[in-house]
C-alpha cells in the first residue's frame, strides 16, 4: 500500500516537473533579457551608422543623405516604421536593407558586387549595412509599425510571404511554421514565438535590428531570415531578394501597430 | 506636436489598410499554381552554398502533397504515398539494434546538413532539439513528442525494432506530413547511425528506458 502510494507520489512529481521547469525557464529568460537590455551597446553603433549615412562614398562621391526611404529624400525620422513599402522608382516592395542597397547602387554609383560584398559583419566589425540599419531604425523609436498595405504590390508581397512562411522544403522538409507555428514549443531550452499571429510577432518586428548577445554582433532582419533558412537546411536566400522581402512584409504586417522599441539587445 | 502628426499619419495608414483587410493570422489555401510559383521563386531567390544544393528546393510527391493540403491530405491521397515510401526503406538484415552509447552521442548532436557544415563532418541526429529522451538531459525541445521510456513501453520485438528504424529513416512513410525530418532518406544519417539510435531508444540499458 505504502509502496503504491509512494509510486503515485513519484509519478505525480514526475508529471509536474516538466511544467515547473518550463515556467521557470521562461521567467528566467525574461529576467535575463531585461537585464541585458539595460546595457545595450546598440546606441554606440547608431552613432557609427549615422557617420556612414553622411559619408561620401562610391564613384559619385556622395553620401546616402539623398536616399529616399519612403518619407522623402534624406528623411530618416519614422522611416523604418513605415517599411517595407512599395517604391515606384524601383517598381518593387523593399525593406530597409534592400532600399539601402538600392541607394548605394543608384545614388552612390557603386557596383552591386561592392555594395553587397559584406552585408553581414562579424564579431570584430559590423557591416556597413548593419550599422546603417541600426541608425535608421533608431530614428523610429516610439513610432507604431505601419508597413505599406495599400499598394497592390504591397498586398501581393504580404500574400507571397504568407505562403512562403508555410512552404516546406529543404533537406529536412522544414518551413518557418515548423518551428514558429505552435504556441509554447521549444528547441532545446529556447521558446519559439508563433510568428504567424499578431501577438507572437508584434514585439519581434518592433525590436529588430538588434544587438545579439550570443553572437556579440549587430544583426538585421535580413540576417535573421538568412540564418533561419541555414538552420532549416535550405540553400542560401539571396540578400534583398523578393522572397526575403515578402517574408519581412508578411511578418511586419502581421505585427503592425506595435510602437518601435529597438534597436536593443536580444539573447 | 510632431509626435501627434506621426501618430495621426500612422493611424491614417492603418485605417486605409483596414478598408480591405489582409488575411492576417490565417493560413492560406493553396492551389497547384501557387505551389509552382513558390518553387519557381525558391529557385530564383535561393542559391546553392556549400553542401546545401538547389536540389533541396525541389518537392517530391510527399512534400508536394503536404504543402498543397496544408499538412492535412485526405487519407486516400496520403495512404498510397506512405505505402510506397515504406516499401522503399532499405531495412538491413538481422538485428536493428546498434550501440546505444553511440546513439546517445548522435541524439545529442545537432550538427550537419547546413551550408556552414563541411562535407566531411559527422552529422548528428538532432533528436534532443525536439524530443525528451533520457531523464538526465534536461535541455530538450518540445516540438516532438516525449520519447521517455520509449523502449520500456514498447519492448524490443522485431516488429518494434523495424518500426523504430523505419520511423527514423523516413518518418513520412508512417505519417505523410510528419514534421520530423527523414533522417535516412535525406542522407543525414547512415545505416549504422540509425541502428545506434534505434538501440538508444529501445535498449533496456539505455538511459531513455531507465
């Protein structure tokens, strides 16, 4: 009898344990994230990014200050929060990095090879693209995320991104939804946000680009998508391609309305 | 003042968006043409890098069906595809139980198959990324079901060994739209590695069953 009772208690404990562990992991992670957010080095990178924005470069020896990010040439205030959006001069929807690349080519006269040679930086040195992104995004603090949704191509990009989000392929048959489709799931100890739902994605689109503690690097949305596809065992997405912009458009529209609160620090 | 203008214009954009709301939060229903568009876009907007070749964006019959039906194909569509894949699993002769200790190391390792992995590095099984197995490993994912006591519950009969080996080799032969990668079919793991994982799951001495 006692043995049965003990067995019962042990079983009940075993059943309760994973739940207990889950609650604690989440709480601990949040506490830690709050702690590191307070000492973010992102602001230092913003200053460097501003210098690059104003630096004369390329065959035409001009700065990016004439670049139209959607709010008029040179307007950086609140520009990031309104991206992605349709740009008539390029006749396509662009996210921040795709637009910056476009300005480097058209305004500064740089070759694509030169401008896109090093879009992702490393621990020693962030890329020009990353520093510029951090600076521009920082000028949208407090502005609700409101990507373009009126133009037919903006709507098309959303719908394409939505389909791509659920599209399974790659060596391991994964789509974005394989990991980000269900609530309260983890890879190892890492909780996974449900990116197809506003409540799961709002805080995320409002905090990239960001400083990533685990990489000790500044990272952008283009990188985040790129590294997801790496882990999904797909081939490599092309920087600024329609597919990557469509995904960003899908995620940003899904999470729209959240006041921009980056660039900060993430685990 | 400036802030108010910003908020107002943001609100105006939102209102305009609301006039014909986009299907936020939904999962789109696909037609065969949508699938062709997605494959064509993948071919154009992705490129081979390292060991990750462009063959990876091609869809076989199983994946095409799962994508088309949002992972819930009718039984009569799924069954023949499952049966064909089951028949194609190259089951080795004899015992399917390898060495559970080697299996444990494989279950722990999440290495392999990404474009940043070198061609000669040994692939892992990535099991702990999604499954609970040994009670000693507390860092486990929850995308897959718990495999705790997998063998203790099922025993080690020939049929169970065969099921376990086959499920690791090609999960979609048993459940067409299973979220689990096809570890043998995708050439992530070889015969010996799948045997070792089978032992890790079934061997009474394996911590999975302790």
